[in-house]
C-alpha cells in the first residue's frame, strides 16, 4: 500500500494496493486542500531500509512521479528516497503530506533525496491542486465509476504488518480516534488480524485486542513494537504483551519462532 500524493490528492480517498509493497507499511491519503508536488510514495520499514542500504529507517520511497508534476520536473524518479522537505527530515508519508499541503502554492522548496547511495538536493515549485491527476498505472479494480465524485467514498487506514509477531495492526489514541474510548484505552495498537500459527496467535492474541505494552514498555505506535523486537528482544527469552480485551486488561507471554529472527 502506498501513500498517494498528488499533493494534495483528489477530493476522494482511495486505498491503493500494490503487490510489491514492503510487508510493513503505511497507507496515507491526504485531504483535498493545499499544494501539490505530484508523487506516489511508500513508507520504509527496517527490512526495506536495509535493502536500500540506508543508515537508518528514514524517508519515503518514490513509487511514481506524476508526469509534468513539480517532482518530475525537478528530476525526481521512482526509486528515489525523499529524505527532507524544505530542511525538515521526512519520517513518513503522512508527515510529508502535511508538510506539502501546508505549503502555499507557487512556493519554491528544496527536496533532498537519495539515489544510488548519493544525496541530491533539488528545487521544486509547489503547484495548485488539480482534480483528476492520477497516474495511468494505478488500478482501482471494480470501483464504480461514480465513486470518484460521490459523497461516500473509501477511507484509508494506516495498517501495519509485523511479520515477527504475525499481526496486522494500526495505531490510535484518545486524541485522534473514537475507537480509543470504545476500547477503554488512552493509547495502544489495535490488532486487526492475527496470522495463523504465528507467535502472536500461539500466545493467544486475537483480532480486536489492543496492545498497550510490550516487554514492560508502553506503546502507542506499531513502530515501537518493531523497535522492541529488533533492539531489545532475544530469541530465547519470552516477553509479555499487555492487552485490553473487551475493556478488561490481560497479560500474554510470547516467544518468537527461530525463523522470525533476522
């Protein structure tokens, strides 16, 4: 799944699924106000950062630079990793969308990106948003033709897949989601799905659980789960997951399988 910017996107929200996307990713569709630079990007997880030979998990990878867009005119191409926007480091698609959408139209901005191990800085001029500016290679499947102009349309969610635990999840908090109140938490990661025979499944984790702590560490974002598993967890040592299930706290013990370690 990718973040769709022509920035900002159309007055619709569409979830774009791409089979080659990394196993752990974000999906973001921004609102319909603000400027545009004209790129489709995908967030970068630890595995993808290693494959791209990045020193750290940073930036977003360009999937498409829309023909004629400010990004394309500045020389940005698919495969480039955008590192900073006007001097501010890029940490994800959602943040980049906010930065661009808050930039006035016609403003000259600097974009720093990585290509073939070399950091390049280019200048682009933000463009006015244009409806209907979609890359030709995006397939919307069986979506009805009137969906693009309807008052009811698909809304993307920021879903993450963690292969070590074997879950699909999303973050929410009391300030950004009514779901937090529904589940009786102020922070945490909502489990959307648990993979069959996964470490999480064997520990008893279920879809609908909210993970609030891992190994004694309070969490509010899926990336904090990844950080714990990569930086602090050892294969032979079981660790705890504190979860909220049906508004009741529960504690689970998880042991990772040998083939889940890298």
